[in-house]
C-alpha cells in the first residue's frame, strides 16, 4: 500500500490524537486501576505506531507499506 505524504501526515495526527485520548481516559479511570492500565497500554501502542509512520515519512515523499506472507511488515519512504 502506498500513501502520499499528506495522507501519511494525517494518519500520524490521528494516531497521536488517539494516544492523547487514551492517556486522558487512563487518568480519569485511575481510581479503578484496570481502566488505567488498559488505557496506558493503548496509548503506548498508538504512540509507537505514530512514531513508526512519522519515521517512514521523514523524507516527505510518502510511504510504501510492504507485507509478505511470512515475516514482519515494514515501510519505506517512496
């Protein structure tokens, strides 16, 4: 799958926003402990995903996502 640089930036923004929402939910549900842990994990995963996409789009030319039947997926700048 190929994304141009504008769409890649939109995905980074959405993931970062989702991480912020998850962190706020974790803070609000901190009294129970369970919700805070789940929200913290979700925020961490969203932040790592956002950073990975931003890294792949660092050259500002878009991203190519590559997935093989065997092995880990990877991305590269176009």
